[in-house]
C-alpha cells in the first residue's frame, strides 16, 4: 500500500474536524506522511462538513478526489461524495441515519446513546474503527487519546474501544520506521515563523480563514512571548500594529480580503512613513462576502496594488507549511531591514489544511535592523546611500523621532517643496534596488519535477503541493514563484528560458499571475483555472493538464 | 506667577507655521509646550513624550513641537497611540484630534479606548467644523450650520461627546476652552498625569469658518467654581447635559466632569510584562512535540 485516503462527513457540530485530526495523528505516529483537507460551510450546527485525510509513504502536500474509506454520519455524505466512491471504497455508515447498498454498518449514534457517552465521542469511535479496519495496534490509539484528551478521557477511550470492536479488519497498513513529524496548519506555521523572527505583538480582528493565527498566538502566549490584541475593527488593528512598530516592537496583523480592504489606508501610510509592518492576507472567495469558508487565489493583484499612491512593499506567497514558516520569518525580518510594509499571501487552503511538516528552526533568523547609535542629531528620514535610514525609537535621550504620513523632509517635518518631495520619493525608491540585490541571494523562485522539461507548469501559493506532485508524475517542470514583489524577473528569465509551453495554473477565474507574467515580458501559453471555491486535487489537475497538452 | 514662567521656545521647530492668523491652535500649541515642560520639571522626561495627531488644522501641531511625534491619518489617532503605549508603557502618549477625526471618522476608536481605559490622553480641538477642507459641518456643529455642503443649513442634531465619554467608561472626562489658556493648561496637566484614558475636549473657535467666541465667553462657567463632585457619575452626566451643543442656549460648564481610577488596558494586556526588548526563551520544540 502506497497511500490511503479517508473521508469523514456529517453535520457541523459533530466534531468532524477533530475526528480527521485524530486519524491524521494516528497515521503520523505510524510513520506515514499526512495531509488533511477540511471543508465546511459558514455555519455552526447542521450543513455538511467533511475532512479528507490522505496518508502516503512519500511526502505529500495535497489530497486526491478518490477515497479509500468513507465514514458517513448521514445520508447527505453519501449523496454528496458519490463521485469519490468506487467499488473498492470501504463505506462505513450508521444504518439509523443512512441507507447504502453495501459496506460496514455501525450503529454509531445508538451505541453512544446506550453507553451514555457525550455525542462528540463519535469521532473517537471512528478513530477506533479506522485502526481496526487498517489493522493498527489499539495500544497506539489508546496512547493518542490519553495525550489528546485531558477531559473526558475515559469516555473517549470507551468510544474508541467500541469502534475498534465493532469494525472488521479489512486492510493491513504497515507501520513505517519513520519518526513522526509535527502536523501543522499553514496558519500555525505562519505564526511560528513570525515568532521565530522576533514578533512581539499580533493584532487581529477575527476573520476566516486568518482567525486561527489569533487563536494560536493566544493559546501559546507564554511559550512564544507574542501578545495578542483583538481591537474594535481591522482599521484599529493595523494602526495599533504601526504605532507599536514606530515604538520599536515587531508587530503583525492578519485578516482576509475584506479586512485587508479596510486596512488599505494604513498600508499606504506604512509606505509613506516607512513603518515596518507585516500583513497576513489569507484569501477566501470574493468579491465581497463571497464564500467565506472556501478557498480562492483572488487577491494577488489586490495585494500588489493595494493602498493609494506609489510605494514599495514586499509580497511573498508560501505554498505549504514549511514555506509558510520560513517565508513569514524572512519577510518579517526584511520589512524591518527595509522599513516598509510586507504581505504574506495565504488562502483558506494553505491556512487551514494540515501538513506533515519538517521545520528547521534555524532557517528563520532575526537580524538587527539598522539602528541609530549617536547621542542626538537623529533624523528619522536621513538620506543614505541605500535609502534606508537608521531607526531610533521614542524614549531615546536627546533624539527626537518624528514619523509622518505627510511627505516630509529628513527630520520628519511636512514639506510641499517640489525639490524636497522628489528627493524623498527617490530616497524611498532606492530601497527597492537594495532589496532586489538582497532577494537575488534568496530563493525567490523554486523549481520542481523534471527540470529539463520544456513543458512548464507555473503557479504561486497554495497550489504548490498539488503542482509539485503532478509535475513529478507527469515528468514536467513546475516553477513556483515565492516572491511576487519585488517580482523576481532575474530568476524567471533563467528558469523559463527553454520553455515551449508555460501553463499557468491558478485557483482563480482570470489568471492573475498570467497577467503579471505578461507585464514582465513572459508569455504563458495556456491557463488552467479553477474557481469553484475548492482547491485542485492531484487527479483532477492531471486530467486537466492532459486535456491541454494531449 | 510671572517668575515661574518657562521659556517654551526650546520646543520650537523650524517648520513654517501655516495656521490662519489669530487661530486658536496657536494658543493650544503654546499651552501644550508649557504643560510638557512643566511636567518635565516634576520628573517626566522630555524624550518620553510622544504626540500623535490626525489630519486637519489641529494636526499640524506635531510639526511645531520638537518632541517625538507620529503624524498619522484622519480619525486614527487613538489606535496609533494605543500601539505606541502598548509597545512602551513608559511613554506619555498624547493624541490630538479634531472633531472631524474623533467624532466623525474615528468614533469607534474613541468609544473603544474609553471603554478599555487605554492609558493615553486625547485632546480634541473641537472647532465644530471641518476647517482645512474649507468649512463643512461635523458631528458637533449646531443644527442649521451653513457651510459649503449645507448652504441651507445642516439638518443633523449634534451629539454630546462629554456625555458619550462618561457613558463609555472614560476615567477622566474634561472640557476646556482655547480662550482660557490658564484653565486649559491646568486641565491638560491633570489629564496627562491621570492614569487611564483621559479625554479633554477643547472648545476652539475657528476664526475662518465658525466662530462662536462671543457665545462661549458669555455662557462658559467653571465647574471648580460650583464645587462639582467629579467622582459622582450621575452628577457628572447631569453637568454634561447642561449644554447640548446648540449655538443659542444653555450654560457651558468647563473643567473636570468625571474622574475615577480603574485598571488600565495596558495593565490588563501586558500583566507586568513588556514588549520592547523583551527576552523570553521561546519554547518551539515543546509546541512542535504537541503537534505530533
């Protein structure tokens, strides 16, 4: 067995997410690589939720459409996922809720009621059943439950045991001799990367799919030393962050498109006042409220162009948890080095999916920014060779620190003088040149698959996992752009030089990366776009690529 | 008193002043400089003052005072000030806002800061008009205000910021008058010294677009002259309601309406820890182990 995919489906409030997470952890401890996709509508109880847990011998960062084991808590689950099921799929269902022509009947609800167990233990029952179906030692299940559940441990153990005893053994999942890896969501990896790069303050107003960053920092406040603030709205969030950055504290905000739209005026101020601040923009389906709990790569051009006036920014788009960790750390450090706003583009698919993650903590470093060391004579916007002025913070004896949203002179006093205005704009522009020189030494673009292939798949952000796997399978090249601003033209010229076909793959309806590529003189020959608010699966993308290049 | 007068010109900058001749902002600027210098004599350090302003005539004040400052955007003084204070609670953060900033564009921040008792001082230059945009009505303009956007007179009822601030939980609520610099300085110093959210509304005649100086001079009286009990919530609200921001009737009390002590936002959030230059040993490995 090379890999296995499991789907659990039911209503919101039945703890589908928890169940998926438990199964993923069990596989992880069994030495397998896992990826978990979570699909849920914008409601608290009812509707249809499902998790797909994929485990494989090889590293994976995506899921497939086809399912090997399906747990249906209700009839809807079977109806909705009919296309994922074939004759080999093992279907486990509750005959009280559901009818099906074949499969394994377990009266989950009835058993839980009879044993007077809390309803959420249905998930540990499913965990137990999974272990039995796959011939996984129950001892491991027990150990996992004991570690995860501080409360209701006895009840969960009982439920798991019932599931284990009621399910038949069908397959044999071998135990692999690999050490388990941390299972992280994109948002958790973003938070860890920022904390490693010296983040001290995270300010956010709740908005899916960025909210779990706020939860993570709040939960681990003592372990990471990052304070969280949840203010009255997104506008306050970003301005609190900028106020704190002015006073010398590394700060970050996180939101989705709508919240980011509210933050635009302050983004522009960070450009003008040269305030180092990092934005996490986790995209969901727009425009407007759109489809709030689903995924889309619709805000690339928005991130690049947001804010009035002309100013430099840094925009990077990680594609998986490992990249989320080091890119967030790297960009937080860069915004302090170059004193400008930065944006990390994530989306629901990266932010909320769970990945087996190998993180090298040393990959994220914190460099000291250029600091003013003289006693007095400070000029916040002093002209320098690379355009970067030294930082000083209020509270420093004999130095006056004046930040401003107005165009200004070196001291930070408002100016409307033609020459001074131009000089200050040129000063800020110089920072871009220095930044590009630095980025030339970094991995702005990553290449996967068959590096000699003339067929090139190109993408950015959360499609990385699916594209990497597809490129390997089809033996073509995949180019992932990690830095979108400054745009790494120098690197793309190298990796796209011999391409006969450049196929732009994006989770949006217009092909925003293709537009950017064209503006830089590259020529994407085809576009494969998916905009039904769901991420690509590997099998689906392979089919689409075959249709294009057959 | 004269021999105690301090030379506030040491806080001057080289910026060219662009307020209208006779503007009451000159008074406020002078008073702020004196108040800061007098407080430094009482032990506060000049480098610990940070002035934050919004956008409008008032906002230019930060260009004219040689202290740390953050010239921010319209209506957003309070969150910027909150961020600065959270980052470094040693700083004395004083926000300056116009009525347009505080009462129109950024009212959510004003109410929230009062509710949370953020330890900052907010000074409102309430000239009851948008002046830098050449004269439109604001949330405290009287009904019938004739400006370029309301040539027939504005239709909207003004609200009472003093009442709103008391009701929202501000722990220091005061009103002063730019036509009485001595009073303004007294109130301002007390506001800066107050621990918690201190709100000072300064009635400021606008010499170009709305000048009720005569009305103010007739109607204003000092709360200190009537033995007002500023720790009594009901009494404070009653005094606040004596004037409804009309331009024809009511007596206008100035002074401290309300002052109480309550735990500040920063104390609650920071719990004695600091953010600036904080060094904690981060426990990444522990978190990663939990995720297995």
